[in-house]
């Protein structure tokens, strides 16, 4: 099983980034997918989640209206489009997979660093 995040980097406040998480080793379409983030000295928080079929999404209040989660089941990839980035969005962003019906995540990626700074 592999979940490989990409797209992180350094961006100025107000800028945009698009994160990708490419997965392999399990049946992607059977899993809800999520993005989490963890900033230094803070607990990990759920940023966004998308259902296995892509029909349902939910977001942390702190990113609503700025971030969009999406997925392409044909290429086993989940995305996080991040717009209007703020310094407080700086964190390591990780994707996670949860089999439909389970109460916890089954698989995690290693994470990608996002730094928002001028």
C-alpha cells in the first residue's frame, strides 16, 4: 500500500497550491479519503474529507470557502486545491484512506510540507 503526496512548497500569503495524493495497493473507489494537517506544536486536524464516490465532502471551518477536495477514481488520486492561503495554513499535509463503514483511517501518507510566508 502506498499513498504519495505531492505539490507542497513555499507560497506567499494569498497564493494557491494544489496537493495530490496518488494511491496504490488497495481499491481506491471503496475508500473515503481525507486530508489532515499538523503544524509544529499543534495536534493533527482534519482539513477535508470526500466520500468514496466523490458525492459528499466536508471541511474544517478554518478552510471552508478556500480549500476544495476532489478525487479521480480513474487515476486513484485525491486532490486538495488550496486558495487564499494564510500563514496559519502552514503545516505538514497528509492524506488518509478509510474503508467505507469503518470508524478510523486504514492507511496514511508520509505528508508534504506547505509553508505560507512572505
